[in-house]
C-alpha cells in the first residue's frame, strides 16, 4: 500500500528526465490496457514546448512515476492535442480553440494516466484533473478543453465542464479507435465554477490558493497523504498577436 505520494507541476522543458519517464509510463498503459500503440495526438514535440506543463504523481523518495497529466497551453501556432485528434472529423474545433485563445487564452488537460500501483486511489480520475484545473490561474488562460473517455465524462461535469454538443455528434467522436468513444468538454471560464460540484470546488480552490501543501486524501481503495508542489516556475504566458 502506498502511503505518501508527491504531486508536482513544472514546465516540460525544466525536467526532461521526468518527462521521459512520463512518456514511457503513459505508452505502457495505453498498450497494456487498450492495445493502442500509437494515437493521432501522441507526439513528443511537447518535450521542447515552453507552454506545456507536466503534472506527475511520484514516489517522494525514489522519484518513480505512478501517473501524470499534461496541461498544454495554446500559443496561437502549434495545435492542441484535441485539435490533432478530432479536426479531421470536425474542423470547427480549430475555430472554437482559436476564438477562446483570442478571448483570454486556452489550454487542454490531456495525456492523463495512472499505473496499476495506484489504481483505485482516485489519483488518475480525480486528483490529477483537479490539479490541472487548480493551476490554470497561473497560466494566463480563460478556458480548458478535455477529451474524455466515457468513464470520465461524469468527473468532468463534477468539475464544471460542459459537453460541447456543437462539435462532432453532440460532442462525441470515435477516438482513438473506431470502437472507442471520446467526448469533447470545456470549462469555459477557469474562474466560474457555478456548474461544479461544491466538494470538488472546495478541493480545487484549496489547491489553487495553497500550491504547496500536504493533504490527507482518500480513494476507493484506501487513504494516503499527498505532498502537493504546484507552483509553476519560469512561466511566461503566450501573447496573442493578430496576424
């Protein structure tokens, strides 16, 4: 049983070693559980992207990574993973992302995974997505996109996201394979949680305001402690330039 986990957020370019561990772990999970060797939006370009934030759950003693997620901030040029994933099915996604960028900045929480060692603790499905939302106010964005598997749509709604029904078929796409369904969701304002579950909102705001804190957490398979280190260092938000 894991008793303590450290969850930290950092720019991808500031910790290449942790990013390589992230890639290995994520791909291993996709292959073992879903039989997916390569997905459309899976690219290593983010390793050198100053606008990609990596969130990892790791052993505080050994540095072993148990799971993670990315927050990729749209800079007006490189597409978000959600665009690469679904634009060939519905080009409107590009317009929606671009409009959000012009209205205050946007990003995507993506690449979320957890290893079998922490399965059942709620870290992948709850805590990592919560952290992605909590750090968004540091990034100079107004909205957040996510591409959810059916099992995580409910969690997205608890966090205040809405299904973008004007995209795809009522927000649904077949991705990353023809027998998988993905749903496009968006938190339209990272400071407006009027649609969020009150308990989720309390947790998000605690992490947003504290950044560095140890909290007792409890998942379906047990209790544990988490050391949160959520201050994103060296961050400079992208600037919109109308070309």
